[in-house]
């Protein structure tokens, strides 16, 4: 369901926490206890962080609002209201948090964790905050390790990355507008989003203890979008915002993974305006117009008919016109009716 309406419910009391940098919010989810329980506490912390990141990346935070350094969001997994979480920041540090899932006590829950992840990535990629355009480069580290471990090849500079990108564009078939449109519209007969080289995994491995840092990818699976992840790595190394925006549009339009909803934020933050003549606002609007020119549903080899696209639904909630929302919902509802009466 695209449009989800419900009266907002906010936590009644914000509990103060030790002032912690947004980039180090993991420290707020540690728990004390005897050394004999160290492994159990570590596993619980890792599990909470995985679940919080999953909640954020799948677009389960709805009704985002912010005022004076206080950020609130409703957690709506699977379309059902679960809780309302609040995080307060002061001078770039997290200073307070609360959630309605267990009111009346200071807590460290998955809903607050998800809000912290959103703040973490915004601080990392929001161009307006850094006064220069920030092109996400996390896939570059993943691709370099992959190429080094599997093929003994390293992309060491921007010029080599640019040349490699040209070759990959030709191999994948996105080196002209007609081919790109076929990928965007799902009419390409080749399924290049998955396995491409030996042992490349097709889905995102979320069961990991890895913690994102500036020099490491936030995805720990090998090439979750196959050949396109290789291309993403090259664009990141080249800091090419135009082509990265086109690639993010492709991820959103196809919605292969539930976590592809995060590319709505990546697109927005990468193109948050730095100055009036940087072209970011125009590129963002052009990308949104292209995405909303027609409903972007998913098609499966196993299921006939269009299926809901989680990433595109997230885009419609953030930017969609009523016409685009109605068109998308109409297709999904018609598909559901046909399946019911089949």
C-alpha cells in the first residue's frame, strides 16, 4: 500500500543519553554485564544493528519529521504501525531518544536504531551538509576487493575507473539511451542484475557483523546487483553524479531487492543542492520525471503479472504526484484482482 495514513503517535518522554557523535551511534546500543556474558551481549548488539539497518533500508520508516534537531518517524513494517521513535541531536551529537514500543523507560530498540541509521547515512552523503556534491563510493571498495581477490585486477585511479566504466556500459548494454530505457522499463530480455562472475551472490547478505566506515562498503555481499555493482563502483571512483543518478534510477525502477528502497535517500542526498548553479536540483527533477513517467512495477520469472515494487513505493511516498500514485496503485490492484479470480 502506497499511501499510509494514521494519527501520529509520539513518545511522551525523551530520555537523555551520553552525547555521542552520529557516526558513532553504535556505542549507544552497547550493554553492560559480566564478562561471562560478553559473547551473548555482542551477538545481541549485532542482531539489533542488523535489524535496525534492515528497517531503515527497506523504507519502513514513515512520516519522517524533524524540528530543531529532533527527528521522529513511525516504524511501519509490512504496512502496519509498530511504533513511533524519536531521536534528539545537539551540536551534531545524539543526546536523547525515546520510542513508544516500551514507553516509560530509556531503551535501545530496533526502531530507534533505524532512525539512527538514517541520520548516519544522511550525515555521510548529504551534499548540502558538506558544501560539495558527495557521490556515494561504498561500492568502490567492494568492487576493488572483488576484482583483487577473484581476478587479480585493481582499479587504482579515476582515469582507469572511467575507462573501465565505458567497457562495462557496453558489455551490459547501457551505453545508449534506447538500451538504458529497456533496462529501466524492464523490457530487456537479459537478467544481468544477478550472477555475473563465478560465485557472485545475487542477494544482499544482511547477516553480518560488519560495521560501515568511510573506507568500507555498507553491503557485505559480493556484488548484490551483479554487473551493475561493478559499474556503480566505477562511477563512485570517478565521482560521476550524473551516471550514478541514472544507475540509482535503475535500481529503484526495477526494485530487485527490498533494500533498494535506500537508493531514494541516496539519490536525494547526493543531489541536495550545494549552490544554485551546481545542477543538482535539475538533475534530481529530471531523474524523478523519468522514473514517474510510468508505473515501475516488478516482473518475476516465477509469477505472472506485475508485482509491488518496494523501492518505487518509497519514491512515490517521498516525491510522487497523485496521478503517479493512482496509476501505480491501479496496476497493482488490477493484478491482485486477476490473481484472486484466476
